[in-house]
């Protein structure tokens, strides 16, 4: 129950403990039960993650994806997830429970050599890799290309969401109207957050991935134009103030219409690949998905870009072939890991990454029972020592102990500063 609360219910460890305490106190038949501590629950979940990581993998035809995440400090977390060809879902997005954790490495140096070495280790574990999906990061891409030289049967798939985002960037980044539009949005957001119409605030800009999230901004602009031109009065809304703050959108009506086409086309492409993967008829599926969208001349140019990309992805595939076309599920895993670590993310990667990868694959009662009974705490501690080495948190702890040690030596000077002066620092 504790493991399921954390993995299925997204419950923090302390919350899981408190939830069980409340439940046991409320139900007479469980009033004698005692809830385990947050540390115990954390260890149980870590055992499940470690068990899944080191369990033998089925030999077969695997489709894999890999990506890396970074927190504070120099270390990156490189993760490889995979699914047997026969187990790939059809007609729905890929979920973490459909995949298996094949490899995890915490490294301060992520380059093509590390990626190449990782892929060779994964191939040794699973027997055969027929497809690799990545988001086209330069170091990872080079490592995949090098791996293909000795494994020409392996197909490289570019993550559709990132490629579509790059196409959106090509259409919008060099558009002077688009630049002034974003400036006006930022200014409006600053003004409106202190007014009674703050409920109409535009989405918060996200500089790092703004072209992957631009659709929400364009949809907001289209909705605001509709509201401004709607003559029906809204009792809870000062329409005069709305028009005063957002009337400038009228100057971008035609641009917003074109941009809205782009975002609808991009959304259709992402959704198509999420649901179906990459297969021989991917281009046809994409065109069917956009058939109901009103598209002008510039919109058709954008469609051609996406179609060309999808055609390259599906070129030469057999009728029964299907490959993973999106890495969003591995990005979801990184999000879960950071959520579990919470404040620990400020200290870099810790042993809690094991708790994060416990989310991958099926978590049945049998798996939980075997993990808790088979995996020892020493296994987790040894893995942490070997893989994570010295985290930023550990480094801070050692520095703090050193400072306390120096403070306990009265009458001595440290770095030219008298101890009594250093105490106040």
C-alpha cells in the first residue's frame, strides 16, 4: 500500500505516512496498526527501483529511447528505457508502465563516447536493438550515429515533439511581428496581474522551451480576441478594462490566425505520433488528422515541412513495423524523479533516483514483495556509493562539518581570520 501510494498516487513519503496514520485511526479494524516512517517507505520504494534496474532483461527485439537530465552541479542522469516490439501499444500513448528501465548512469561527462558505450552495454543486456528514439541533443545524436556504424540494422528516430517545435521556431523566431507580439504579451502580463481582470492573464512565458509551449499562448490570444468582440456583457468582468489592456491584440488578428493554424497543425502531428508511433502510414494519418483544420497558403507550407519530416521517419518501413516516435514519456519520468526529490533537487542527484525509476514498468504485488524481500539496504548504499559518488548534498555536509571543527578550536586563526570573528560569519 505504501509503495502504491507513492508510485500510483504521487504521494510524498511523509504524506504517505500521515495518510496511513489517519486511515488507521479512523477505522476500528485497523486501530492497532502503526504506519511506517517516511524513511521506511522511501527505502521500500528505492528497493523496488533497484530491483527493476538490476533484474535480467528479456532477450528480443527492443525499441529504446534515451535522454539525460541535469540538476545542480556537474552531474547528468542518463537513462535508457525500452519496450519489446511485441509489447508496443497501439492506439494510445506510450506509458511508463509499458516500458522497462534498461540502464541508468550518473555522470559528470556526457559525450558521444559515453552514449556509444551505454548503447553497447544495453545491447548486451537485451540482445537486439532495432530502434533508438532521441530528442537530437548533439552529444547523444553523435553517439547514436557512431553506434549505427557497427549496427546498421538499428533505426534512429527523431522525437517528433522537438522536431515540430523546431519547425515552429523557424516560422516564428524570424517573424518581426512575432517578436513585438511577445513583448506586448509580457508587458500586458505585468500590468494585468494587479488588476481585477487578472483571471485573463496570458500564460507565463517559458524561455527554454517556449516553442514547445507556444500553442497555449496563441490559443489565449485567439480566445481574448473572441471575448473582446463579443458584445454580451459579463457581470463579473469589466469589459472596458479588458479592451483597454488587450485591445492591442486587434493589430495582430491576421497574424494570430496564421499562428493558430501552425499550432493546430503541430498539435495534430504530435498527437498522431503519440497515439500511433512511427509506421508506414504515418504521413497519411497526419493528413487525416488535419483534414478538419482550415489551412491557408502559409499553413500548407508548414504542413509540407512536417510531412517531409514524417516521410523521412517512416521511409522503408514494413507494414507491421512500428517505432517509438516521442520521448515525452522519459521526460515525464524525469519530472516524477524531481517531484520525489523535491527540495533535494537543490543538492543534485541522490539515491532517490532509484525511487524515481520505480515508476517504470508494471508494479504488481509480486514485484513489490520480491523487491522488498530480495534487495538489501546494503545493496542500495553500495549502488549509491559507486554510481552517485559524492553528491552536492554530501559535499555541503562535509564542508559544514569542517567549519564546525574549525570553530571548536579556540584561539586559532583560520585563513587569517580570528576564530571569534569567524563565528559570526
